[in-house]
C-alpha cells in the first residue's frame, strides 16, 4: 500500500527531517511510529498525504507516485486517507458536526448518509452531545477526538494519526485505541505516531522508530524501546 | 459536481456571512462607502456632462439678411435655410425686435434710433449637431439675400475645445474613481480572506478540490457586493430625486439647461452600482482565494 | 515605562511591518490609492475655487457719466469714485471707445453712428471685495455728474449665489471624500489587526499591559500612513507642476484667471496628505487594537 | 498561595466546567491535576491567571482577590505566573528567541539580562540551536518546550502547566519533569494538569482529581488512579 524509497526531505530553513527513508507498509498493517521529539515522525507522515513534498525519492501510495502526481489529483489522494493532525486542524468557524461532515461533503455524499455517519462517529468518540458546539468551546482532548472522528468518518483505506492520544487521559486513549483496532481488523491500514509507551508495549504491532530523519529500527510486534 | 452540492455551497456561503460577523461588516461597509462615493460622483459628472451638452446645443449661427431684402425674399430665405443640410431650427427676428433686445442690454437710449434702425433682420439658426455649426454656417453664407453670417468661429471653437477637455478630465476622474473603488473593495475582501487562509489550507488537507472551496467564497463575495450596494442605491436615488425636484424647475426655466430626468438615469446609475458591487465582490473573492489553494 | 522600552517598541513596529508582508502591502496600498484620490480631487476643487474667486473678483460696476459732463467734471468724478469707500480700481472708457467696443461685438455698421454717438462716457469700477459691489454701486450713484449706475444687480446676485452653491457643493464633496478616505483606510488597518487578534490575546496572557501592546501597533500605523503617503505626494506634485506649466500661461493671458501657484499650494496639499496618512494610520491602529485588549 | 472558595464557572453555552471548587494550595507545593478529558482541568487552571473569570466564588492568588481585581492589575498578576498552555500559544510572527524574550520584555528587563536568561532557558529545554526559527518550523514537541521555556524564563513564583508533556516522548518528558522538580525545590509552586500516569505515579506529589467540574479526590502523595 505504501512504498517509500530513499525519501529525503530538506526544509527551506536547511533542516533535514527525512534522510533517506525506505519503507514498505502493506494493506491492513498497523504501524506505530516512535522516536524522540523533533525526530521527523510528523514529517514522515505528512509526506504520505502530501502536506509536504519530499525533496527527492519516491513515495507510492495505492499505486500513485506522489512525486509525479498532478496537483489536481491531490484531493483524490487525500480522500482515501483519514488524517488525525497533531494540532487537530479543526475549522474554527464550523461547529463540531460541520467539521466532521466536511470530510463527507467533499466526496459529495447525500445529506442523509452524511447525517447518519457523522452522528455514528461522534457517538463512537463520545461527543455526540457536543455536535452543535464550536471547536473553541471544547477542551483539548475533545478537539482531538473530533479530529479522530473526522479522520474515520469517510471510511478511508488508510488512517494516519499523529499522536492521537497526546491530549487524552488513559481511559479515553484506550477507547480510541479500541476504535483503531476495530477499523484495522476490518482491513484499514493504520499508521500512528505516538509517544505513549504503555499503548505500544501493550497492544503489540509493527514499530518503526525514527531518529534524526532515519529509520533506526523497524520491528514487527516491537515495543516502544527508549528505556530510561 | 452534483447539483445538490451547489445547494450546499449556497447554504455554506450564507452561513459564512453570518459567522464571520465582523469581517462581513468590514467588507460590506467598505463596499457601501466606496459605491456611495462612486454614485455621487458619477451622478454629478453625468449631469455636468448634460449641462455641457445643453450649452453646446445652444450654439447658434446668426444670419443677417441683406437690408434690401423684402418680405417675400425673407420668407424664401427662411425656407431655404431651414432646408439646408444640417439645420435643425430657424428662428426669425426682425430688425425692430433686434433693436428692442439691444436696448434691453445696452440701455433705453437705443430706442431713440427706432426711426433710423442700423440693425439687420436676423435669423438664428441651430445646427442638428453642434459640431456641424461651422459647416452649416458656410452653407448658409452661399444663399441669396444673405448679407453676412456670424458663426462666432472663435467662440464656438473655444467652447468646443473647453467642453471636450473638461469632458475628458471628467471621464479620467470617473475612470480613476472606478478603478480606485475596485481596488479598495477587492483589497478589503482579500484581507478578510487572508485572515481565513488557515481554513482554506485545512479544507484542502481534508480532501476538498479547489472549486469546492472556491464556490462558497464566490457566492459570499456576491452577497457582500449586493449587500454593499443596497445603501448607496437607496441614498443616491432618494437624494437625486429630491435634488432634481428642487432644482430642475428653476434650471428648465432657462429653456436651455436641464438635469437628467430621474427615470432612465437612476436605473442606469443603480445598475452600475449593483454591477460594480457584484463584479468586484465575485472577482475579489475569486482572486484572493486563488492564492491559498496551492496547499 | 522605561526609555529603552520605547526603543524596543519602535524596533518591534519595524519588525512587524516586515513580517506581516502581505498585510502591510494591503494597508499601504489602500492608503496610497485613497490619498491619491484625495490629492487629485482636492487639487481640482481648490483650483475650481480659485477660478470662481477670480470670476467673482472680476464683477464690475458700470458708471455712466452725464452727457453734459465736460472733461474737468469727468476728471473730478474719476477722482471721487476712486476715493469712494470700498473701491479698488477705476478704469475710464470714453464714449468713442465704448462705440468701438460695441461695433466689435455688434457689427461694423455701428461705426456709422460715430458722429451721432448715443453712448455714454463710462467708468468701470471694481470693488475691493466682491460682496461689496452693490454697496459701492449705491455710494457712487449719489455722486455728482453720474447719469446712471449699472451694477448688474440681478446678474451679480445670481453669480454670487451660483458660486456660493457650487463652492458649498465642492466643500461637501471634499469633506465626504475625506471622510470616506478616513473610513476606508482605518477599515483596512482594522481588518489587518483583527487578523492578528490572537497575537494580541497571547501577549495579554503572557502579562503585557495594554500600552505595551498598543504602542508598537501605533508606531506601525504611523509607518503605514507615511509609506502610503509617499507615492500620492510624489505623483500629485509632479502632475500638478506639469499641468500648471502647461495651462497657466494660456489661462493667465485672459488677465482674469490663473491656477494656484505650485509653491505654497503643493506644500499645503502634501502636508494635508501626509497628515491624513499619519493621523488615520495612528488612529486606525489605536481604535482597532482597543477592541482586542479586553482579554 | 492559592485559595479557591466555592468557585463556580458556567460558560456562555451553558456548560458548567467548575461546579463548586474549594481548594487551598500553599507556596512551594507541587500539585498534579488529573481527570478525564473535558473534566474541567483546564478551566480550573485558566481561572488562576484569569483567562477565564469565575461565575461566582472567590479566587485569591498571592493575596489578590481575582474576583475584585481591576482589569489594569491583571497584567501584574500574570507576570507572577508562568503558564504552559495546552495549545502552546506561541506568537507565530515572532521567532523562538523573541517568543521567550517577550515574557521578559513585558517586565522591562534590560536587553543584557534578557539575552542571558533566554539563552539559558532555551538550553535547558534543549532548543538553543533553534532560537532563530519560527514556531511553524518546529515539531509539536519543540513548540511545547518553547512554551515551557517561556513560562519559567522570568522565574515566577507560580508555574501553571496544562499537559506540558502531551506532545513529548518519555525521555524528553522526564527532562522537563526534572526542570520542574528543580525549580520547585527552589520554592516555586507548580500546578500541572496531566494525563501521564507514569509520571504521576513515579514522581509522587499532591494529586487533585477533577471530575465533572468538581474535586473528586485530593491526596498528598497520591497516585494517578483511574486503573483500566
Ligand atoms: N515546516 C517546517 N519548516 C522547517 N522545519 C521544520 C518544519 N516542520 C518541521 N521542521 C523541523 O523538522 C524536524 C522534524 O520535525 P517533525 O515535526 O517531523 O518532528 P516529530 O518527530 O513529529 O516531533 P514531535 O514528536 O515533537 O512532534 C524538526 O527539527 C523541526 O524543527
Ligand atoms: N470557552 C469555552 N466555552 C464553552 N465551553 C467550554 C469552553 N472551554 C471549555 N468548555 C467546556 O468545559 C468543559 C471543561 O473543559 P476543560 O478544557 O476545562 O477540560 P479539561 O479537563 O482540560 O479536558 P482535557 O483533558 O481534554 O484538556 C468541557 O466540556 C468543554 O466542552
Ligand atoms: Mg510531530
Ligand atoms: Mg485541558
């Protein structure tokens, strides 16, 4: 599903955030991306839905080569990927319902389907009762859960989550992990950058450790590592 | 794009108008103030132009009949003048009438010269189009029984060139004003959209196509333009209507000058204001969003 | 506040100008365009006003001397008129000169009346201030050897009222334009500051006082105003200087009309533009920041 | 140092985020605030530096009654408190150095002192080499560390941190905790909302558990609780 080959990313300010990454992720896998702060996890992830373009190297998602894809095709790529952003990226002038519905509106779903699916997914993250509130009226963790709801509402084949439990208490974190487990078991590929050692060590999956823009470790059924 | 999506875009544009409260207000009031300025100046300029036209249309050729011409010859001459190419109107004034006029301006003493009237029987001729005046004068000069034709060549040409210059200046000012208005309105709209650049970026990251993002903004620009045009249209109409009623009677009494009648004129100017509002609103939104779609 | 903090604020305002690139450009160009408009219209209006003044100053009283007055009496009358209260200038024109003038406008036939001249020896009198014209005429009418005084009462009054009305309209237009310009500029500045409301909120949360936040914004507004005034000042100066050289010679040849000379006038208009830029910039920033300081 | 009495907070949308909170925190204490997502931790914290005003009840910080304090005095209050915001709240148009320096500029420190202290504190959070970068050029965890640096740079008597390790890997989290421990041992009061069970259970301090806007538990040397 995802192939990266010799991917190299240098930001305009000179920082090299991906320094020759080669990786192959199969359909249906569940992958943790771990590593210290500033290691390049978010950059690694952002290149998959083309928020960032690699400076060199090939990235092939679902058969599309992101290095060669036309700008017009990018929305089509992004609709196949659900993204939980590290900074949530909720639309401040839309309420919770509209924020989640937006991901379905762009694929021109019928209003009936939209309503049904949005309410379902809001229920799943436990925020159905806050559908009419605006992002500024939510706590940090609630905003994060809206971002999660939006990423899964259009049932994408690939979910990319950047520290989806960073602002959540352990209980809620586990509920979210259960949701991810569930959709993963239905065949969705999940890539999740995380700092949550407990989750990584308990719910065993493939672990990719990024350090200084390079893949330092890539283990199926790995653990978090980095013991103090 | 499915049809219902268009409905969604319209709804979205209304919602956005409501939720961007302060920004909407800022844009609408910029449109309002600018269009009001445009409306007032266009109304004034077009009326000045009308007055200039009236003035120009009032330029006459003075035809002096030969002193020896008798009644019959004068009638023939009048007939010939009025059938001359380019003549619109001929008014006859006998030398007695001329003397009365002269006395009116120069003093009653001139009435004393009634018995020994040194003046001519005169025809006042108006050309169909002001610019033809000189040509008409030349044609008339060739007719029988004409002593002399006074086309006021110097004055006429001077008047025309003055009017042409001022009309051109007026046009340049109006165009400058329109351009300025366009710039200011689209500038304002652009800044409000820049303030929402993050929204646009997020939408793109969630998989929206450029048109999906653009269309609600374009509708929004249209509503902004329309809302901003309401007040100028109302105020200009009311003000012009009242000023017209106040001044036109007095002006019309001169027989030469008159203001543009409200009916077609207000329709034209209001159409201009509304069109400007909409076009700039739509165009301003379109151009501003464009910048941020490259995510 | 410590002195070095003021230095920090100035530095900060410059930095902000640079870093807000697009917003700075939008504000400066709004100021530029608006002030250009103001400059052009003020220049035109003030010159039209000058022309109206010239016209008004050219209103004359025509004094007809009695027919029986001899050379000596005429000299005495001229002397008396010129010492009359409110008189600025007296020009004598003998009846022969008057006939020549009349013949020039009415036709050479009038020269025939040379031997039997029906005209008067005439004094053309100009009042020191146009509004005094009627009073001056009344005073002169009481002098000896005066046959009749023609003050063109109707014309003079009509002219004055027309000029007054148009001057008032001009004033209203200029004021309207100034107000509009103020509104548009401060509106633009306001939107750019709204876009930075989050910055202001954060600063307050980190412990900044209102003045600490406000002062850099005020400086920034000042720079914006100054930068926006540069182009209008330059363009208006160059354009006016050239137009003046182009037209004034011709106008001055009439002996009546002239344009405002560039030197004090351009200084005034440039001072106005600069002051407007700065005042609105500062005031616009001040007012806009105020809204967001209540965190 | 901090006394709250019957504090009640109802947001304009009707949500009651503090429902009768009474608490007393002494100078020099180290307090964890725990609780599920949306429990009211951030609201509890925001009222201390007056980002939010309580609907009723008294809050006394350092002898100032926040219910009666004049708007003009609020900046003085905030200068005595260092805050790590859950959403970082960095100024996007200022670089890292300027962001941190800002907290010293408002108290009109001399440029020399500012330079020295800012560099010191950036070194402490491990980001001295990124002083000239802008917040948008930083990773999530780096932004969080800048927010932490800014909160301690003016050596406040009270540091309030809202999930200061939410975006940090365990190693970096522990480094930050060491900094907090260090300044706490020098007498600074620290109040820290957190979801990090490991830290709370390892580094024992007073724990205040908030649930539904009320204090559910308040233990000296408590642990995180909420076992799965
Ligand atoms: N837009 C950008 N421009 C310039 N540099 C950037 C940008 N985004 C990230 N960087 C730099 O790239 C490096 C990697 O950043 P990245 O966000 O990928 O880290 P991360 O592994 O996600 O860290 P964290 O766990 O803190 O989120 C960092 O050093 C950061 O400063
Ligand atoms: N500005 C606001 N307007 C309206 N409601 C708000 C506002 N801020 C928070 N709330 C509501 O108040 C409740 C408590 O929010 P708060 O941010 O205090 O929670 P929290 O304990 O910090 O949660 P988290 O761990 O997710 O950050 C939430 O239900 C939230 O929806
Ligand atoms: Mg990251
Ligand atoms: Mg919180």
